[in-house]
C-alpha cells in the first residue's frame, strides 16, 4: 500500500443483468436515506498536561489526536507515569451545547460528596 488506508468490503452482492437499478434503490433506501446526524465530543480533562491541549487534525483522513507536544517540548522521565484523561460523549442528532457544557462541567468539577 502507498500510505493510503485500504477499505475492505466484507459483504458481497450478486448483480443480475438488468437489475442494477434495484440494487441502487436498495442502498439509497436502506443505507443512505435513513442516515441521521450523529457525533461525538471528546472532553480533555483540565488536569491534563497543558490543558486545554492542542489538537492535531489529519488533513485527508477522518481522525485527530490531542497533542500537548505542540505547545513545546515535553519529557516523560524514566519510571514516571504520564496520565491523560478524556471523556467521550456520543450523541444522536445535532450536538446540544447545553448538554455538552453540563457534561463538561460535571467532568471537570465533579460534585464533592461527604459520607458520614
């Protein structure tokens, strides 16, 4: 491969002569039309190193990563732990700013509970 991700199709379809339009209709009806918006918010914990951390986006592939190294040199000393915390919020439909903000606040500043 030349640096391009390969897509592997696990399903196989038998296309009968003269029935191509039926297959296209099936895909449009079952796979294209019913698709709805969905998404994900990835919350970087405020105690992470260099929070809020820089993000790196791949220019042609659908992924990104948090990259605190973008803010300058860093070192993980031998024998020391490096811990980063993130929370993934997956949603159906368009993002709801109020809900994501509430979840962020709950994550960043969880309520303190005392049991006596």
